[in-house]
């Protein structure tokens, strides 16, 4: 067996007195640059100052891929490799599987009673996914339920903040509604209370805020849609240098000549803003491009590709020890699930006490 880079690591001393955050991803394969700038970069920044829980939403993946269970398992392991590559440290942050935290499922059932069905179906992110994934009327009952499940994913950990991409903010607003409604119905918090006051007024849940990354929505290389694996317009964290160069070369701008004034609000210059770190160089490129000063798309794309490969090379290095080493990933997930269940079970006990559902104590153990 290949030695585990993280074998039998000891769980970090969580929970702590630090402010807590929770966020995660549905496993659909390797992560891409949109994930990095939208949320993961922010997670890496926060993990030294916050108590961090990062969820692999493998049960949510079943809402549209139930017939591909083996693929979901593979993707759940693969996404952890990308977390580690991008700089998530399992000694600082708990990385865990949704399916191994039973309190989430119990909370989902209860929270479903606090949300009108029409409210769930009005969620704009849910509507967008039905359209983008071409689900029509064929989606499972579990598909809209996953929007409720996301509220349980979050509130099980009573976080103060949730690092998310821009498209996930509507899901978080539903979470905030559930937290307020629970606190009002079961904890006696006034409906006129300020969000910041809910806990000190006796509420079980803080009202979490969205922590959107510097680039809330990164355009894909097609120049039309948000970066997405399913749309084939993504640059992946694990892409080798030549593949990155090739994909950047495909970024569509519609510009035809070197002397034609260019639109610095196009998709190419979103990459310039996001990934070229020298502000003076960014300003120079924008000025020349906007004036049509003999600066072609090809030159700008080369600078973007160079910047991306400079960003990604340390990630590739961190990823290599975990390639083909599923045992190391399972060890990390096991430790993360122990930490996650500690907090989620505490939350569930608080919820059951408040809702008069507690009849005797219980203890969850992870084998």
C-alpha cells in the first residue's frame, strides 16, 4: 500500500472559540478555476482565523445522478484531492461527507416543515439548474428537496458565515429564512429582531451571512456562460500547463483586429483582472486594449496563461502525493466526519430540545 501523506492524522482541536464557517461542493468531478475564485480561495484565507467545516455533498449528487453511484463515490474522493491541492489543510479544517453526518438528514426533514413548497420552487438557483441540466419535468422529488437540504447542511454547524459563489447566494437566503423562522417559532425570538441579535435573544441559530469571493461568477472559455464542467468551458485545477495554454487560447472575445478598440469588460479581461497580480500591468493592458494600441487577443491570452500556470503549479505539486492514494483521502474524510458529527449532533440536540422532540439523550459513534 502506498504510504499515506496524511495517514492517521490526529483531528485538530475543533470546536474552538473562533467564528465558524461552513461551505461545500456537490461532487461532479475535478474542481475548476471558477470554484477557486468564487469560494475556495476564500476558504484557504479563512482557515487560520476561523473554525472551518467543508462538506462534500455526496447525497445531493444523487438528486440527478442516482444511477451513477460509483461515479459519485469516485468524484467525492477526487474533490478532496483538489481541496488539498488548492491549500485546504485537514489539520486546520474538517473535510467531511454529507452521507456520514446523519443529523443533516434529520434536520432536513424538520426544516421542510418550515418552508412552503412554492417558496422552495421559487428559488432562482433551483430554476436555473432545472433549465441548464435540461431536467424538464423529469427531476426527482429529491431534486427540490436538496434546496431544503442545503439549509440543513449549513445550519447543522451554526456558522456565522458561508463562503459561496455568487450563484449560491439565493440558497443561503433560504437558509437565513429557515433560521429566523425556527428561532421565532421554537425559541420565542421576535419577528422584529435584528439578525445579529437572534442568538443573544435565545435563538438556536445565528443568521449566517454570505461571504462571496472576489470573483463571484467566472465566465467560461466560451465567453457566454459561467464556467462549468457540464458545459465543457472549464479550466480545471488539475489541467497540465499545455492544456491550460490551449484552453486560454479559446477564450472568445469577438474582437477582429489589433487596432480595433477592445471591450475591457469582455470575458478575457475578467481573467486579466482575476489572475494577473500586478495592478500596473493590468492597467496598462486595459489601456492599450481599449485604445486599439496594437495589442491583440493572442498576446493578452499568453499573459493570462502564464499567470494561470504560475498559480496552478504549486497546486499540482500539492496534489501529486495523493494521486492514486485513496487510503490517504479516506483517512482525512474519517477524521473530518468525527469532527463534523461532534458539532452536528450538538446542534441536533439543541434543535430537538427547542422543538420538544427530545425524550432521552443519544450518542453517535463513528466506527
